[in-house]
C-alpha cells in the first residue's frame, strides 16, 4: 500500500489551515462583518508623515500624557493580514522604506515575522499569514527624507496557498500568501475538474403518484435496501430501439474500493445478460446515446427495481450516491420542490453504512407547494451511501403534480485509486 499523502494531486489542493471559509462554514459565523473587517478605527489613515530614522507603529494610542502607547490588534480569529500602501506623493524622494509585521502570543512580546521593502512613488499590496494571537504593523524609514504614505490594513478569514507545487519552492512564505481566492472560485475549479482529488456530485430524482409505501425517490417503485444484500442485476428497456452497451457503477461487495463499473448490453425489450458484479445500490451510469425508452435495472431472480432511467434522459432518476472506501464526502445541499395535493407524508435523507442506516434530515409533504432547501455541510463517511426516500404518504398525488429532490455532494479522494493493491 502506498502512502496516503494528500499531495498526490497534480493540481493545486487546499490546505484547510489556510482556507477557513472556502468549502465550509465556521461554527457561529454568518460570514458578514467578521469575515473581512478593519482591525480598528485607526487602521485606515491618510497622508501619514514618517520622519527620517523613525519607526511608525500603526496600532498605537495616546496615553494620558499624550505619549504613544503600542496597542497591538487581536488576530486569533483570522488567517490573513492584508496591507495596502500608497506612497505616491509629490514630496517623496525615490527611496526605499520597509513594512514590518510583528506577531506574538501576547501583546507585550511581539517578534518580527515578516519584513518587506517598499519603493516610494509606488503602490504596494501584500497579504501575510497570521501566526499568533496579536499583531502590529510597523513602517520603518531609514532614510534622511520624510516619507508620506496612505495605508489600509484589513484582516480576513479567506485565503489559500497551493502546497503540491510550492512546498519545495525556495520562496518566502509571504509571497505564497498572496495567492488569495474566494470560495466561488474553488467550486468553479472543482466543477471544471481542475482538482484531481475532488469532485462535485449532483443527483436528482422525482416522484409523481402511487406512493403508498416507503421507497427511494424515483418515478418508479425502488424499495430501500435495509439489509446488506448484494445481487447481480440485468437491464431492459421498453423500447426495441435501445440496443447499445452502457456502464453502471455503484456499491459492490468486491475489492477494497467498494465501487466497480460493469457493462450492460441492452437488447431492447429483451433482458440483457446478467452483470458479473453484485450491487447493493447503483448510482452512476454512462450511456453512449439517449435512451428512446425507459430503462429499468432489476435484481437478478426478482422483479425488484434497483435503478431506473427515464427515456431521453441518459441519467438515473434517484437522488442517491455511494462514497467508496478511499473517499469521503460532504453533503452540501438538499433541495425539495414541487406541488402536492392532499398529502401527509415526508421525505427522509438517509446515510447507510452497511446495515447501519440513520436519518439525518426529514421534511414534510403537506397539501400545496413544497419548497425546502437544507445546506448541512454534513460529512458522509467512507463506504456509505446517502439517498432520499419518501414515506408515510396517506394519499397519492393527482394530475400533473410532482415533487423534485436533488442532492449536491462534494467528494474527496483520500488516496489515489492506483495506490490500492488488489
């Protein structure tokens, strides 16, 4: 078994220590004022004159004798210190001065952590990582001239640096800290498959009528597998034109990954050959062309559905996904929308690990419009399946009413697939 380092990706990955708001929400934070704030009222000043051979501490106050007293800011709830300086001023000579970042565990003992030279008659911007609980910013003028500057200093929880490509670089850490991003860019990169070890999974399903028992959400009746049962499957279409091979994938009892692909050769309205592998759930298909009919996948030896693909969709109709043995997932969103009549039921979101099934969320189905969204950031463990079921429906739907349900999952590989030993 090879190493389980998270740095196997050929693309930049995210170090959780430096991305507190990108993919998750910190407890008790609403991501408003406290995410990016100015440390205090003195943080932004205009036209400061830094005299020759003088150190100017940004965060200081006047005492009762009108003497400057150093008053560092508290930074323990932030990841980044952002410094913006404008020294474009008519009276500035073309000289060099310095910005120092001092940090420490307490206010009395601050150590110099970063020093950056700045040219006058220039505009400077840089971000520095927070190292301790307190910080001060100092401008240092070692010249014989007065230097006039405008500056703006902010604190932020949003940041990123890219360890796989940069850990071995001979680069000052303050330069790597410039690689700041916002959360939406991270999601876009994952959707564009710029990360080898993470992927966004969207699963969608719906039901319309005749829901009289508990079942996985689907236009057809798919019972919940409440035992750890794996069986071979076969496929059949209700259209004779569906004669092609497609791949199915899902939770199997084979190999140490727990997920495996299997080709199914559709023979129109005749049953396909039986799969080589045994499945508990099927959650992914890969079709070469549109299915002209509704495709059903049955457990071998029974008339029990395990998956259903409505015609012209090329997609499963069930909000269900299996996280294999070398992955972890985060359930980002559950969305329930639709219209019902005379309903008194509910929809459950469940996570199954073997025979252990637990409900993590429930929403009611009442008479009228259904519009419910849940953003849980719920961890889906390895080797488990998350899915939606509908249950306890007293009456059926009527007419064109239906309920749509979708899941959004952020999936992470814990190690590369080729590291497994079969």
